[in-house]
């Protein structure tokens, strides 16, 4: 089994990962890739991770240059 290359937000959605956006101030936010795609479309921002990271701004401290990584989605079980 090989590693998954997550170069764009579309790849996060395709492989079932959430998008974790981390700021240098320590704040971390997990996004659904589908919600993030809608936001990126509205703001006309690129889906490519390398081009998107410098454009993201932290909602807490206002810094630019957030880092994007994968986060595991929450698993909801119906087993009782």
C-alpha cells in the first residue's frame, strides 16, 4: 500500500480526508473538503494546496501562510 498524494482539495475529498488548516499561532481548524471547495469557488481561490496555503488568513490572529494537512474524518457508529 502506498502513500496518498494530496496535492489539491479535490484529492482530500476523493480519499475521504478532512482538510486541517493550521496557523503558526497554534490554531487548527478542520474543514469538510466539500465545504472548503464551495468557499474556494466563491472567493475564486485555487484548489491546489501549494498555491492556496500562502493565501489563507487565520481568523484568530490574522496571519497569512497557513499549512494544510490531512485529518481523519470522525467515525460515527450505529452499533449498540
